[in-house]
C-alpha cells in the first residue's frame, strides 16, 4: 500500500509525516495549486529525489527551485 499524506502545509512536518509511514506528501508545502495552462511548464521544473528505493511511488519530489 502506498500511503499519501494530504494537506501537508509546512516543510517542517515532512520528516514526521514520513516517519509514521507516509510514502508521498501532497499540499501547500509541496506547491500551491497550479493553473492548468501552466501545469506542463511547472512539471518540467520538477526533479525526483531518491528516497526509499522500493519503487518510484516511494520517492520524494522537490518543487522547482527547491534545494
């Protein structure tokens, strides 16, 4: 089972959310909503950060401009 934490509002909470078994994070800490006409350009800026190597679903993502 892949567990998604919805509503992640603050980057400071990310480590705790992952420590309790969540594989993926969704919320304003990752990105504000993106208008549909800007989505392709926005996604071009994302990069995958290797996390737990079990599968791609357990990897983290960093928004454009992060680290």
